C-alpha cells in the first residue's frame, strides 16, 4: 500500500489452526450462523446500523 492510500475499516488476525477448525464445521451450520447474524442486524435501530457501516468504511 502506498503512502497516499488510506486504510479503511478494520482487520484482524486468525491463527491457521483457528481457520482449519472453522473449516471442519459443517457448511450448513456456518450458513445458519450468517443467517442468524443477518436477522439480528435487521432488528438494530437505524443509528446503530449507521455506526456499524461507518466503522466498516473506516470513518468516524
């Protein structure tokens, strides 16, 4: 990344073992987790969603 580019959002590190362990979880269960997280977000108020979106974009 050049000096003039700004990072956006956030990043994090997962150990290789953690990723491999997650890969052993059945796909159906992983999709259920994503679906449930999506349902949970639908229940958030508009302000909370705006804050989350700004965080993802790397804005204050």
